[in-house]
């Protein structure tokens, strides 16, 4: 009986902490957050893009800051190429790609995916960040469409609007990593 009560108290504490993070920071202002667990409704991370959105809004420097101190930078150019620069100060690991191809995919659902050929997935996943060919083994979960997506030699980011509560963004657009199976966390890139 005592174990059940302690387990219930622990679960309620975690739920309150997650709710507090969502209410105080707004989902768009966090680099790391949890998507909604209810697959029947769109994720709270999937805000519509501004009506003025154009592909040229994606150009420039995008930065993601990960929980273990890693910093991931994407530089997207108008010629359809990008460069990835990743630094993990704790481990001393540094990676910088050559210029590689990127393109957007406009989905029937209305959502947009950003395909980055050969990008390495470095959001606190050191094994995947070491993959020479980029991408991930298996698939990730597109929480806007509630489906899996294969990323064998690329990384696909979800292009969404930012939460109306988000502050400090130079553009009201975020680039989200798809969620890895078994992980509750998702990471986003913000425009600098």
C-alpha cells in the first residue's frame, strides 16, 4: 500500500513539473520539451506556420542547444545547400559537415518537412552523431502527423510555427527533431 502511495505521489510530482514548464515557458521557448501523449490530437508543439511563410524564411543560421551542453548549428543557403556544425564541450567532440543538399517537402496534411541529406542526429545521441552517412537506424515519430518516418541517410525536421507564448525568437518558426522511439524528448532549432 505504501509503495502505491509513493508511486502515485511521484507520478503527480512529475506531472506537476511538466505542467509548470509548459505554463511558465510556453512550448516554443524551450529547446527541449515533451510532446502530448494523446495520439488523437495534434501535438502541442505543432503550431501552424505564419500565413506569410515562404521557403526563404528558412535561410540563415539555426541553433539547437541540447541538455548535455551540446550546440548544433545549421546554416541554410539559398542554393539548396546547408552546413552542420556540432560542438559538445563536455566530451570535446566537434563535427563540421561539408555543404550538403536540403529541400522542403509539403505534405498532404499541410505540414512541412525539411530534409537534410547526410545530416547527423546529434541531440545528446553520441552514437548516432558518429554515423558517417548521417540519419538514424530505424525510424522516428512525426508527432504532427502521428506517424513514423524513416531517416536512413538524412535527418528530417518538422517546420512549425512557434507558440504564441514563445519569447526571444528572431522568427516565429521552429525546426523540430522528430521524436526517437522510446524517448519522450524532442529538440528544436531556433533562427538566430
